């Protein structure tokens, strides 16, 4: 990068810049995590003149959200128009330099209690091949030591007197001039250390983020959400992290809080609203005022979309969504439709878009590009223009769908979740009493979850040594924990359904809510798994085709 400027800088200048707020830690950086031992090791390296790596700073007049303080110390604001240096690499090290001199306490760790062992310092200066540690996280077991805060901040004459008094108490002697020399030498070794500063100037945020990601020694990859959180943060006015957390809390009552696992979706929705693009570069180009101004419309649209997905598509909880990102095109529809409800014809087209996306694995890759192109589909739906679905989002034919339904079930697979969403649409009933099955996000994560039941239990099929896959998607039904784990267990379907039929006079109606239309034709009475798999695959495939 042509505008990198390596500069040497001493300890005092770094501290002045931190105290004045010129050096700032952007909010996308992780919290300070170094314990005293690691800080002591860093200071030991500085004392001995070892290289500790460069500090990489971004000089800019752009204002990002930044960590405003360390412990009880709050750094001043820099006037608008003045340059700030955001720390891209070296946060832990620069913070350590500040903590030991200022004696800051973070939580229960007191960084003023890091010490220089002057006895070892004298030994190391005399013989630099010595492996003794000079800077320690605990007091040494002799009186010839100072805290680093004392060493760097107090007059040498005062430190000399303090040490002499301590030595007298223990009836130990040392030459005063020699003592003063080692104090002065130790201070100079730290103060005169030349830190390597690399400044990045006149560089846009997206390029700076690329640099940060590549050189970041913590191995942390920045998310788009973290970058935007820093970019648009305004103290007392707008905190993206806080706003998003509040939004997800509001969605808990609707059972859609887990969409918070994809924090990018709200950014992509705002990108679509403002620029008709969900691409990272476009989102990063949004100004604070643009983004903040769109927040209310975006969240209103999102909530309306979720309500419609819950009520019209009857997907009761977010874990059944094939992709969380599918709420975004629905929300975009509400935005361009001035928050009005879609007509029945528009709903049918939105439903096609939803399930075609699921059954074609549309968002398994290139999400940004596909979202950006798909707004044309949503705009056509809004304007009631015809859509060539087989061209826009093609889906396999019925026979292929049936084959997919006989493959292994996975609750993380978009196709499988699309099927689960269809099963949920029929509001499946409990086998024993025909009451509603309540689905919960916390039970829908793993294939061994409480809500997933193999209609032909795997234990039963293993005993029969059936050749067909016992974990086939078409063998999955939605039930509750009690029936699945405590009553059904590994019983034959003919047996447990027969037992339930004695208590539930509506058992045939109940089974239809699971897309099992006829006990005999579906091979239940004869425990014919091959026939069941064929019949249920056919039934589910029919429902898929109705929706696409």
C-alpha cells in the first residue's frame, strides 16, 4: 500500500497520544484480555530491547465508534475535523504500555502491581546473555524492586531514598551511586525504546478493514456487523449493537429471536432499502445519517414480514426457516409496498419465492449477489407483473424431489427445513389426544431433538434390518418430547398407533396433520417401511409442488 508510513516513536509520545484521545480503539476490536503475566513479559522484552512488532494505525478524520476508556480512565473527545489514529494492530500492547504507567485496575486485576527487579536488571545489563527476568507480575522476594509505575513516574532521587530505607530495614547495604545508576539505566531502557509505528493514511474504510483482517494477530475476522457498528456509532444517539439486541428481544414473543444468529441480515435489508444492493461494499459506503434514518423503516418492515411468515406460511418459530435471510426479501416487499398488506395473488407469489429458494438451496452461496438480484423478483410481485419462475429459480421435478425425501434428514439443510416448514403448516397434532404440538426453537437444533420423531422408529428398523434408510427425511414427523422419548420409543408403528387409537378417536384425522393420509395404504398396520417411505415421499412432494 503506497501510503504506509513507518515511524519511530518513544514511550512518552505514545502515552501522550493515548491520554489525549488521539489514539483510539475502534469498537470492532476485542476487549483488553491480557493478564499481568503477559503484560510483564511485554515490558521485559521492552527493557531488554527485543522487537515487539509494529503498531499499525489508521489516520483519518472519519469518526467510528470507539472504546472510550480503560478501567476508570475516560479519554477526551477529539474535535470534529481533527485527525484520529485508530489502532488496527497493537491494541493489547499499547493498552499494556498505558496500564502499567497509569496503574489502572480493570475488573480485579491491578496493573500497578507489575514490578522491576533491580537486582536482575543490574545482572542483565552487566551480561545481556543472562536469562533472568527483569519485569515481574509479582513482588520479588528481596527489597531491591520498584513498581513500573514508580519507575516511570517518580523522581530518581525519591526512588533512591525509598529503596535505601527499605534496605536499611533489612540491614542490607548498596552503593548509593550504583543504586541511582541502575534506576536511571532501567528507566532509560524503557523510555528510550523506539516503537515501530506504521500509519495508514488517506485510505477508505473497506481497504482499512482488509488490512486489519490480514494483519490481525488475534486471528479474529471482522464481521460486517462489527464494522458497521463502529462506523455508525453515535454516543447517546445510536448504538447498532444495542438497537439490534433490542430488536431481537422484541422478536422473542413471536418465536423468531434466533434470526439474531445472522446479524448481517438487518444490514442487507437496509442496503436494499437505500441502495437496492445487499453487497458489503455498498453497505460500507452508507453514511451514518442514511443508515440511522433507515433503521425505523427497516425494523418495521422486518416485523411485518415475520408476522406474515408466521401467519400465512404458518412457520411458528424461526428455527424452521430454511434460511434466516428469507425474511429480508419479504421485508423489502413491505417497504416498497408502503407497509401495506400484500394481496392474495401477491402472497401466492411470495410463497413461491420462499419455497423455491428453499428447495433449490438458493442461499447456500453468493448471498449478497442473489439478494441484490432478487429484489427485481420482489418488485415484480409488488407490481403484479408475471414471473418466469422456472427461469428465475428452477426447482427439480416431482420424481427428483421424492428421491431427495429419502435421503438422510438434517435439521441444518435448507431443503429439509423447507419440508419441516410444510409439516408445521398443517399444525400437527399429538397422536394420543389430537391436541396441538407446541414447537420451540430450543428443541429444533439437532436431529436428535425432542421435536423430531422417526415415524418408523430407528430402533425398530434396526431390529428388522430394513435396507431402506431409517433416517430418511420422509420418515420424520413433528411430535413432542413426552410421546417421542417416553411412550413410542422403539415400538412398531402398528403397535403404538394402535394403542393411541384406543385413546384418540380422531387418530386418522391426527395422522393427516402429519401428511399420513391412510393407515392401511401407508403400510402402518403391516409395518411396511418401504411402502410408507414411498407413500409419504409422494404426499410431501405433492405439497412442495403446490407451493412452487
